[in-house]
C-alpha cells in the first residue's frame, strides 16, 4: 500500500518551518504532488527536499594579502582611479551649456 501523502501544513509542522516557505521550496524543486486542488508531499521527499535546500558553507571572507596600515587596498585605489578617469572623460565629452564669458552666477535667495 502507498504511504499517506502529507498536506503542506502538516509537513511544515513536522519540519518546523513556515508553510509558505515549504510550499515554495517544494514547488521550486518539483516535489509537490497536486491532485485536483489538493497539494501534498510524499514523506520520502522531505529528506531529499532538506538536502536540496541546504546552503553550502561559505568560504572565509579574508584574503592572504596584507593591506597597508592606512586601511586602503589596491582594489579601492584602482576603483577610485577608474571613477576619476570616467568623470574626467564625461566632463570632456559634455558640451557646454553656456559660454564662459556669458556665464553669470545666479544668487540664491535663502532668506524669506
């Protein structure tokens, strides 16, 4: 005889996870069984679903290269240099909105 299929809320209680989270994960990994409007999970699929949702261990977030004592790194310096070069290139390629001899500063009336 076939094993009893579990409704999503019952499977979520067994696993101790939110119902909607289990539903999304089961849908994403193709583990939901839909018969009409009933949505169920096979009990044997629960362990496999847990393994499919397991997050791999992250690598350490440090590098072996030492940074200078002032805290700057070559990456930050190269990023800043690229940003400066891009800003300069944009400044050169932009057309002037007014000629410099006609340009007059507009005073700001900050007091009312």
